[in-house]
C-alpha cells in the first residue's frame, strides 16, 4: 500500500495467478481473469499483473514468490481438487516454506458435507482439506471444499462458479484503496489523428492514465479514449480537455459506459 | 528445443505476453490467449506460460527477458499502435539493448497504405513504423502496420483480428516439435472416486500428462480425464487403462472431442 503525500491517494495492488495446463493447452478458455479484474476494481484493488502457469510446482512457486513481494494481494485460481494434478496447496506451502497438512477446520467441513451426500470421504477427497499449516480458510458455498489464505496470498478454485463464490466469501477481508474512476469517450476519428493531442494531454495530466482503443464500426474508423484516475477532479478536468480536442478535429465526443 | 535421447521426442516451447492496461482493468476481455494456445498447438509448439502486463516499460522488459531465456519462442500482443500508450517497440528495444528507429521497410508499407487511403502519414502514424534496429517484419494483411521479430520474440497487435492475421503471416517461420496428441474421456463418476486409480496410472505413464476436470451436468457429477503425450503408442496404452479403470468403478467411458 503506498500513500502519496502530495495527493493522499491510497493505491492497493494485486496480481492474479491462473494455475492450469488446461488453459495453456487451449482446452479451457479462462473466465476468471476478467471476473477478478472487475471484482477487484469494485473493492478498490488494482490488478497490476496476471500469469497463467502450468501444473508444475517450481513454476507456481516462482510466480507466487515474485508477485507476493511486489503487490499487496495475490489471488490464485485452480489446482485445489482431489486429483494428483491438483498441486496448488503443496506449491503454496513450498513458496512460504511451510509444511502442508490436513487443516482441522477443513476436515470438519468435508466430514459434514460427505455425511450429508453419502459419498465416501476417501483419501483423495481428504486431499482437499490440505493447506499450509496456519492458513485461514475461504468459505466455498458452492461445493464446500474450501480455499485458503496464507499472508497476502488467497487460493481459490478454478471452476468459475466456485471461484466467484469464494471471492464473494473473502472480499470483506480486503482493505481497498481509493477506487480508480474512469471515463470512456468514443469518437469517429482515427487514432493517428488524435495521437498528438492525446500525448500532450497525457503529459499535462500525469495523474490521469489515458488509453486509446481503436475500433471499426458501421464502415468507419474510430477510437475510444479511456481515462482513469483516483482523483475525481483531475479526471473531470482531463475529460473536458479530451472532448474539446475531439471537437477541434471536427469529431463529436460520444460518452460510453465504462 | 530439447531432444530426449530415450524417445527422440522433440519439444518446442513458447510463452505469450499480453500487454495492456485494458485487460487488467477488466475493460477488455482477452481473446488472444485462447487463440494462440490453439494455434501454437497446431504447429507443434507448446504454450508453457502466459503473462498479462501493464503498459509499463519496466514490467514489459522484465517479462520479455525472463521468458525469452526460458522458452523457444515468445509472442507478445498489444501496444503497437500510434498513440502514447503504445510502448511495446521501445520496451522490446530496451529488453534487447537495441536502439529503436523507423524501419525503412515498415515506412514504405505505411507510405503506400496512406497514399491509398488518403489519410495523412503524420508523426503519430509514423510511430507504427518504429522497431528495434535489425528487426524483421511480420506482415499485417488487415490494417498494414506490421508486427516484427527480434531473435525469438514475435511482436503482434492486440486487436484479435489483426493478431490472428499476423500469426498466420508468421507461422511458416516457426520450427515446431512433435505435436502433443490428446484424448479426453468423460465419465459420470466423481473425481474423488477416480483420483486414486488415476494417480497410479500417472505414476505408470510419466510420459503421458493426465488431468482431471470435474463437471456437473443433467443433475450428475462427472469428470473429464484428459491425457496428453507426444508418443502415440503411450497415449493409446494409457487411454485403454483409463477406460478400464472407469469400468472397474462401474462407470461408462464417454469419448469426447478434444
């Protein structure tokens, strides 16, 4: 968490690690990154990096240890089921130098669940109760087997419905910063026409991030200019100047939902 | 490229770097990772890692230099347009310690294109001709402004249609390895029932990667077991044993398209 003395804006950052061969092989199209990007924004946490890594312990450990040192929070998805390819708990333990064992609270949750369903709580299912020693649990209202947290690293399931439910279970624990506000203004002008003026505005407003995203619609080229800032007055002022620049090029600014 | 003496299987690896604040902010849902995962498979290149990084030069340089040392190929998407937030060319130059300048061939392509469209080839549009010195170009049949290659790093556009067209332009240059073949067998049995037998099979077939992906359909729990290998005979033998294991648990194997 960094606190800039000039503006007293509090910025809280996060990274996401998507664990799973099935994403890298193309078998499964990831749905968790987009969800988490939106959901983190809503609680004042800015996603700064994401990685997709294979089911290889050394790769997971390297990603976790790099990212947990650089960002306020890290969220992992995937690899916490009962089968041999679910190696996230062991990998998180290795990253923190912690032993991994059956978590007593998780064991109780699974016992109650399988007593209810009638399925056998065998050794494989008991794997889903394993966490690094001292981890706290993340509730799973969908399929019960919990996620967990070690320091600033939250470990969630890969199945999108379960990942989403787990995030809703844990989000009250997150301490967010000032939210990033954004505006999006489209115009039927080519990026190459807007670029020079936009560069000048970006230089004038270093505390407002500006991005340009070209599009082609109804036979015409255009661009959406997205501006983001944690300071509402600066965002509003930058937005006015962006609109004026568009008009100066005979373009009509079109407000968009962000 | 590694060549195992035991089986003479050639494995060629790659990483993808998706560059862009708009993916991390949730504004844009990435479509390039899934495309590249599939397309690389088809040419015998295995995607081993992917990263999404912000429009920050130091972050791009760190990702490029880490991944180009570890994998045979690196593919980047995004950040090669005409506006100030398009910093990929400069970042690739910084990663390789190369100066970045207007590429004469790229300048010719842009001159011909804008002469044809009648739009002005201004300074901003000329930015799209900048590459690290010595880079070779990647043709862009959609919107002309080219991608480029430096050593084992290919730089492509972020707009999905342009990214896909650029990949088709460059794929004949890639030297692939033995393709990864895969089978997918579904069964209406819970993962926790299959896990023990699957672990034993994974131990027996270290050259066949096995993954288990649970699903819930028509009111019943099931799992898809995906097996992958570069050695067809080993994949076939493993597949037979997986099917037999399912039958031993009173499950009917269902062949799936992979």
